[in-house]
C-alpha cells in the first residue's frame, strides 16, 4: 500500500499536533483531510494545513478516499465517531479515553465483535515510552523477583480553571491506570482515592493533590500521587518495589549543568515534552499496523478496562470508601 490516507476528526490542540507529526516526521501515512464537530473551525484548520476539509465529520469518515481515521475530539464525541469508523470498515486511532463512560466503551467493543475483528487503537502513549518499556521488561524477566509495591507520581505545573475533583482521576491518573495494568500484566481488584492537605494554587473547587490507591488481583499495591498544580514542572515517577530490588523510572535525559554555585538539570514542563518520542512511536506503530490490517497497540478492551477502573476510583473518591473494580468477562476477540 502507498501512504495511508488518514482523516482526522477533532482539530483542537492535540489534533493539530498529530497532523504536524504525521505529515512532517512519520513514514507511511498522511493526514489528507480533517473535520471538527464545530464544522467551520475544522474547515479553517484544513485550510491552514493545506488539506481537504469536511464540514461534517461523518462525511469524511464515509469517504472512500479516506483509508483510516484519527479521533482527537473532546471526550463526549469519541463514541460517535469511533462507532461510525467501525461501521465504515475503517481502522481508527482514538485518543484516550476510548469513550466517556465504561458502558459506552462496551458499545464499541460490541461493535468490533459484530465486525469480527479489532479495528480500534486507544491513545495510551505511555506504553511506548522507553522508561516504562524498560520497567516492564525488568519485571517480566523475573530477575528481580515479584513486584510487591508501586509508588508513582503524576505532577503538572497547572491546569485550567474549570478542572474539578473528577478530572484528577479521569483526565490525569487514567494514564497510570492503563500503563500500570499493562506493565504488571494483570487487572485491578480495588480502587481508593484519599486526600491530603490541599494546595491553594489551583482552581478553588479542586482538591489537589489526591492519592489513588489500586490493588491488583494478585495483591500488588499501587499508590499514585496526582498533583496537577505544583507550579514547578511536569514530573512522572514510577518506583517498583520487588522481592530483590527497587526499580525506578529513568530521570529526564537532559545534561547536568554546574553554574552559579548550583548543579542540576533541566526538567520537563508538559506531557508533549516528556512523551514526545512516545507519541511519535505510538502513531508510527498505528500506521504500520493499520497498513497490515491489524491492531497491535492498546485496544478497545483496554479502553473499556481503563474506564471501569476509573469509574471505581471516582466512586471511591466521592464516597471516601474502597471500591471493587468489576469487569465483564473478556470476549474471545481480545484474548
């Protein structure tokens, strides 16, 4: 196949970033068209990038000149456009979350089952980060014994004023929910969210930081600090305590500088800096797999499993209780 002809729906910040990424850095695919639920805005972005614009995203999805779809809209629109892509017989990359609620994710799973094949990849880019890949390889090797505890942090300089308590889990810690499930190779059994003393830096209705506590089915205990208004830097940490070792995420790959009687290294300021290589690897992998007619990244079931755990964590936060994480039985298509 020549270049994969990609139509992108959702022309906000990350959508525009993906257009630039695919069309200037990656191989084997081109974003040849775009659309947005706000039709006129999508047309203006198409003009900016010199690609075809569609006022209605469904028209783009159904166009025979489009081979595959990238969905980068706001969360509430994901289900609509992913289901439309499956109906049109087209592979689709959907930024996280797969859908706003677990039952909506299940609808997408059922649509794939009806189609008879996996067609959806979910944008959990951390699985493509070299640090997480090294941690997973170390755990899988068995060299250091079993994983017992994980201590993680997800720190961000600031978030918009409309952030509320639910977003700490559903927009921030969902990345940990997915990547740690993938890293350990097992599902969760329980979820809990507890509060510490709150900073005064963020939105007035946001309790920040929060700590999410997950327990896997084998009993591994995970704590994740979400501090999204630290007014400092973008800092991702993952420490795995094993029987025979402690494994840590690599530090930022910036040089160390000694100057002015101080020594240190530059830090990341946002996810696009920290995970730039992971984003590239993720989308390149999706292009390659789509051209071969397969899905080899986070799939629709992974998207469903993440939302089930996120919903349990959100309920745990609201009720200040420990909540069970209960999944439906995994269909044969995803085994």
